C-alpha cells in the first residue's frame, strides 16, 4: 500500500473538466489529470432514472492532498452532488509514484 490516490470524478463539459484540471495542477493538488470525453452515465437521481454524456476525470494525487482535491471539485463543479471517489493505489512503478510525490505539495 502506498499513500498515492486515484480520485474519480465527472464533469458536464470539456470546459468544466479542463477548468477543474487546470486548478488542481496550479494549486499542486494533483500531479496529473486525465480527461476522457464521451462517457455515457446512467444513474438514479432524486428517485428517477437519468442519463447524461459526461467527461470522466482520473486525478493522481496523495492521501495528504485528497481533501484539497475534494474541496476544489466541490468549489468549481456545477453539479449539486459531484462524484468524488478516492481509491488507494496499492502499488505501481517506483519512478511514477515518486513523480506524483514530487509534483504535489
């Protein structure tokens, strides 16, 4: 187990995803944000089935910076309840994990 984290979220548009990514990198809360277009989301919201095309984001950070990532997503997101899931990174390339560590802070 490492202290590295992968945070998952979605955005309603490329513009919103890019804005969130730029701020996370600027504030040194994330080492990298991958933005994947055209994700079809089907979900239940307020008792009703909904569907949306979204932009999926993979955010690489550390455990110490997760709270800042979560708060920034809430601050900039247009959704009433933005997705924000934090997954622990068990292992990875030592060089890549070191790069994440050096890139945040």
